[in-house]
C-alpha cells in the first residue's frame, strides 16, 4: 500500500508554484532560488571539509544593468 501523502503529481506542483509566485512575487523567486543554491553548495563544502572561502557575490548593479552611484565629492578645505 503506497501512502497517498507521499505522491506529488502535476496539479499539486502547479498549485505550489502558484502559491510561491503569490507569496514572493515573480521577480524575487530567481533570487531566492539562487541563494538556496549557494547555501547548498556552501553546506556541501562544509560536509567535505573544504574550508576555502566563497568568492564575493556579484554586485547588484551588474545584475540590474544600472551603474553604481559614484561616491560623494570630497569636502574642499
């Protein structure tokens, strides 16, 4: 006898994806998935004993296509 709660089919997946879009918004889901993937990689590295630090994340300006704001001008004396 197969437990019915362990079987997830197409309609259930569609409902879960729809709820995720409603809760987080369509623009935040890729960011959430990316951060979950990075966390998984970091966890796996820790399991295998690899202690090299991860590279810093790419700047948000490069991802959005905008240039970063320049620093304010230095005060003149």
